[in-house]
């Protein structure tokens, strides 16, 4: 049941465009004996179909700017290859610490950033 709930939460977060790995990787780290590289590999396998489903829905609603997406895809693929190469060569405990630091920094950024005019929501 825990894996079902973890997958569901990760899928919802992925569909929102936030990044399901922020839920999936820490949750699996708590309930499994997988190494950090294996956790990230599982995340990638889960991410692909979830992201594809979300992409189809977002594209139908007109939420995808393909002009901006094309260079991001190109450089994202290059970065993904470089990151995978690096991740497989790092010690799993060091990689886990880097991932934890990344999550902490993102959390702090989100906690302390000031909202811009677009993200304030509807006006009364």
C-alpha cells in the first residue's frame, strides 16, 4: 500500500510539473535498501510515462510553449547525459548528500522568495 501511495503522490506532483522525484526518491529511500543511483534510476523509469501523460494533457490545454521548449530539450538532454555519467561515478552516500542539499536549497528558495504579480492569484 505504501508503494501505491508513493506512486500516486509522485504521479500527481509530476502531472503538476513540479517534479515527482522530489517525493519518489526520498520515500523510496525510507522504505527500501536501494542505492541512490538505483533510486534515481527507478525515478527515471517512473517519470517517463507520467511525464508523457502530463505533456499530452498540458499540450491539449495550450500550456506548452514549444518555441521555448526546443532549446530546453536540447540542452536538457546534454545535461541529463552529463548528470547520468557523473551520478554513476559518484559514491552513493555522496550523491545522496548532494540530492538532500539540492532539496533543501529548493525548499528554502520557495519558502523565502517573494511572489511576483503573476503568481498572486485572482484579484478580488
